[in-house]
C-alpha cells in the first residue's frame, strides 16, 4: 500500500456465501499443522504399511512371481474381509497416536490466548467452529485410515476381477464406515480434551489416557461386579465390537452386545459434545 | 438521525444475578462513550450487543436489526476489539488478520489485500510477518484493532483500546480513532475507564452503574451549553462588581479572593464585564468558561 494512501477506507466488495465459511478454519489449521516436519514424517510412516500391503496384493496376483518362487495362487496372502480388518486396525492405531499429536493444539491454541471472541463476533457460529476444527482431524486421520485401505481394496478389485468385487463390495462399506466412526470418536475426544486442558502435553497425555484408563476401569468393574458392562467404558473394545460386526468377523471374541456398543459410543460422543459446548464460547462466566 | 444502537428494556441475568436491568436509550452519535465503574456492566452490554449473552428481558437493535432475530447480520456490520489479549500466538499478523477477514465473509484474495492494508494503516506494516506471540503489548492492541476493522464494519466496538499503552502509543490510538470517526464510514463505541480518552473522542456518553443507566449525556450539546458558565478572577476593590453584574441579569456567586462564578443570560455581551471592571478600576486577572468536565459529569452520575 502506498504511503500516501494510508487512510481508513471501508470494504464494499463481494462476500462469500455463509455456508462455505466453516472451511476457512480447517484450511488455516491444516496449513499450520503441515509446517511440522515431525507430522509430515509420521504421516509418511503411517503409509508404509498400506504400501507394503499394496505390494503384497500385487505380488499375490503376479503369476510370474508366484511361479518363480513356486508359490501356489492364494497361498501368499488371502485378501478378504479379515485382511482388511487387520489393515484397518493397524491404521487405526496410527490414527490414535496421530490424534494425540495433533489434537491438543486444535482448540487450546485459541483458548490460551482468548481468540474465541474474535471468531464469534463475526458471522461464524460455535457449531461452524466445532465442525471446522473437527474436520481438520477427520481429514488428517482419513488420509492414514480409510483412504489408503480403500485404495488397497480398489487395487485388489482391479486385479481380482469383477466376480470378486461383486461378492466383496460390502467390505468397501465396512472399510469406510468403521474407521470413520473411530476417527469421529477420536476427534471428539481430542477436541474435548484440547478445550479443557490448555497445556498441550497434558492434553496429549489425557487423550491417550482416556483409552487406557477406560480399559483399566472397565476390566476392574468387570472383575469386581462380575459383569461385562464394564467393557462399555473401554472405547477400544466398543469399537472392536462394532468393527467385528461391520467386517462380519465370526471369530471375534466380543463380550458386549452390538446395540450396547452403539449406545456406549453415542453416550461418549454426547459427553464430548457437552464438554465442548461448555468450553467453546465467546466468554467465560466466572461463578 | 437514525439510531445506531437502541436499547429497549434490555436485561441480562447470569444465574441468580441480574447484571443489566431495564436499559432504555437510543444512541445515534458517531462516537459513543460507555463509562462506568468496575462491574457496572459495560463489557456485558458489549457482549450482549454481539450476541454472546442470553437476554433475560427486552431487546436491543443495531442499525435497526434486532439482536434476538438477526445476530448474524449484526455481526457482519460490527467490528469488535476486546479488552483482553485475543490472538493466536503461532500465527503471523498478516495470516491472522486475513483469516479473520475471511471469517467475516471476504474472499481470500480480497482478505489478503485488506490484511496488508489495515496492518499498514494501524502502523504494523513492518512487523506484519512476525508471529503475534512475539508482539509487545502495544503492538497486540494495534493488531486487535486491525482485525476489528479489516472487514470495513459500520460499527466498531472498542473495549479499553488504550489499556496498557505508553503515552505515544495512546496518542497514536486516539489519532486512529479520530481518523476513523472522521472518515464518516463507521460509528464507534468506546468503552474505557480513562475519562480523558472518552472526552477527547466521543460525542455521546452513556454512564452505567450497577447494571443501570445513571446518566446519558450528549457531550456536544453540553459543550455548547457550558459556554454560559464563566469564572472570573479580579484584583483590587471588587465591592459592587457582583451587584452590577447581577443588574445586567447575571447570576453571580462569590468564591472569595476576588473570584466570581456566574451564569450569563442569553445574548449577554462579554464586553459588559470588561466595561464594569474598567469603571471600578478593577483588574481582570482571569476569565474563562467554567465547563463541566466529563469527570464532573461522571462523579455527579456516581452520586445518584
């Protein structure tokens, strides 16, 4: 701006549609996250396993390779629902650690320096803010969970042919929905912890702790009260029950009903949202 | 003149505590000062106007938009500079201001251009690529002002804008407020503890105490009215001087040591005072308009 023009002037240009504004927060947040070399390195690490699986799928369909090493077709690896369940589980574990890394900075950075009034004094609601912040995690986690697993499915489908694809199309649905649920609960827990604990390291530890503590307390309740309902506070077990159903895993040793698992998940989500509603506001009423 | 802010029986309650009670006023000045002691409800009133607080009774209108029904439209028209530190420490000033402009609805390119412009305007042009966390207190205040004006609001709400500023920085802030006022493109609400800041910049003043309006004053009007109050200091024998002035219609009160306070009648010629003094061989050492300062107005309001 030229020095002689340094006077105040209003803005009379066009405005963006209101519905599109929740995308602004994730755009800036993702740009900030990608400045971290550690995160970029971790993301590459997370993709190594699916890359290896893609190689295995390719080799299991490569007749010259199988012939060279005298391996019968189908003996190298059996690509079925169980295979994709294992891949999804491993990627979900990576997602868990990535959440502990990304999650703490999501809301706490805005809360630490009291930036929330600046968001909410604009035509931008709390719902849009939560949606925007949540979509940061959903996007980052999708890139290491269901997206690479779905790519593996597409590779397998293209190599195995139409017959296999038609019979196993439901697996694609499970690959998408299962990790999506896991990512959603991880995101909500991370945001709730980030909103309540401003110190990033403590928030990260708490995100990890929620799952470990849930498993520990769940086992203790089961042992003391001699019931299985303690498992309902163990979110990894709850998720395992849902995934086993989605991937039609008959061998799964689930101890709780599917309906109970869904209810437990709904309660956990509602609790996280309540915690967020309590903290994500333009000002705090001191009692 | 159409009203900028109209409070219509506005009440706000936090739990069992009534914070604002039945506020009724129509403000239409270009710069409106909001005064009151700590805990009077100034910040709550501002937060209510921005839709942060739930109303317990009544309503308020900004440029005719009801805060109960059209808060999104109101937020498009308003810029807000909060009292406390408000920023994201690990963002550069330019990207922070740009994000805030985009959240107000500006397209990304226009937002970037405006972010650079307002940072230059407030005087942070050279520091615009620095992280906000590294800014000094004065620079943070200016960055808060920049984010409040980046989208070109019609109403700018400034909550304690000169808090923590050294005298040159305070002067700069006051100058910016004057410039924005004079641009004619926006109205300003200035909430401050510093009466001098409000007196220097505001046309209208609203004084709150314990959540109620205790005084509304149009400073412009008062300044005109105050021209009728005169203080005179004389040297010599002033016997009969006050009586002579009273004979011309002035209301006089002697304050001792040759000092007189008087209220002049309408159309009174000032030269009459000099004439009467000359007739009595009386020296006039001082003659000035005795204006009620904002401090006087504020202290009177606090006695209510």
